[in-house]
């Protein structure tokens, strides 16, 4: 019986670490909107490749932008 070879998927690097971002601004809607799904959920670290520190900062910025009405809570209206 042949052994199975397990390959790990490509490890993504944190974009914010590469750009040396100190603070994620909630007013930068174009950047923040990339990290939201079509239903309005915040994408996980696993899918985006962010580090834990920047994922927390990103989540906080998204929530603030939603409260100030820069981003919608949901993308589509469901029936």
C-alpha cells in the first residue's frame, strides 16, 4: 500500500505586516470591504491570511465602519 503524501496549502502572508501598517483605519472603506463576504460576514484569518493582531484590528475597524454607516451590515436584502 502506497503512502499518501500530504501537502500543506500555500501559506499566505499578512498583507498588513508586509506593508508595515500600524493602524487600520475604519474610514478606508475600499480596503476594509475586501475582507467582507457577499453576505456581510467578516472573513476568517484562515481565508485572508492575516496575522492575529491585524485580524483583531480589522474586525474592530469593520464594526466601527458599520456603526458609522460606511459599510452595510448585510450586502443583500434577503426575503
